[in-house]
C-alpha cells in the first residue's frame, strides 16, 4: 500500500494495536471514524490488566474492578465504531509497580514483560491475518507503548503504519517529534483530515470516563491542529508513518 491517501485503506482488514484502552481513540480516533463501516476493523487492547483510573476515588478500586471498567469503555467504543474487539491479559506498568517517572524512563529491553507481550501480539496478528496494522510510534517513551512498538517492528508480510501517540505527541515540538521518528527509520505515510469527524472524536474520547480530562482533549487539539497546518488547512489532521525499509 504505497498510496498516501486514506482511501487506499478502505475495504481492507485493519488491526488497531492499542497499548491501553484509550490510545486508539485518542491518537487516531478521527481516522477510525472515517474508516468505520468502510473497512474491516479489529482493535486489540494489549495491556488489559490495569490498576489506574480517574477520578482519584477510582484508584482505590481493585485492579479487577478498574480493568473491567476500562474494558467496558473499550467495548462501547468499538461497538459505536463497528470494530471487532480483542483484549490481551497483559499487566500494565501501573500493576508492575512503576510510578509515572519510571514508566517513562525504563527501557522496554529491561522490562520483564517484553518478550512474552511481543509473542502474544505476534500470535494475535498471525491469527487475524490483517492486511494493515496500525501501531503506536512510542512517542513519550512510555514503556508500554515501547513494547508494542517493538512488536510492530517485528511484523513482516503485513503493511505496518505507525500513529503519533496522544497525549505524548503534544509534549514535543513538532520538529523534534519528526526528527525522532526519522532517526528511528520512519517516514510520513499519510496525513488524514479529521475536521469533519472532530465532534465524533470528542465524544469518543470523553466516553473513556475513567481516563479522559480536559487536558487530554487540549493535547489532542494542539497536536491535530499543528498537523493540520502542515497540510495547508486551518483544520485538524492525524498522521501515519511507515518504515523506510
């Protein structure tokens, strides 16, 4: 798939790899809304075991309760967008005991989960036989996203495209974000205008009640707005990358 147009993805079997229950809606919710009912979409949430949620009172719930809450939100999102849904039982960084600093500092190669999680992802991809896989770039260095990126980098005989992780993407100047991804061997694949579906993306993000705040929405708008300027519009856009080789 060498076309730079989102139209080239219409009608294809597309697998969405989401480290956490909200990452796809945050990062490429506009692209998903445009592809909804026009492609065969399947979403896999990789770290289906979690102990972190908003508001603070929810953090006092058990990991089982929070994991179930996040799964309900994910299933509702997929139902609205006509997406098939799978979940892997991998524990996230919170359940590994990592604080906010450590989850952004530890290398995926030093994380004891990496090998098993990569194997689970590769097996899931083999079973689903997608034509296209959309995976996180791993911007912001969150270890859970880095593990999924490693798995995506190891996929062959399938077209892999990488999305810019929101909200982490907004914390980087755009030139630095692009410099990092180019240094990693990625090149821009396509930029999709999401102006017409921005309202739907708002609704999908806010429906993740256990995770979304006004600052998350602001981060999404900041990044999508500057990507939109890059294609010469005054609106909003989302961008996908691919491996050079």
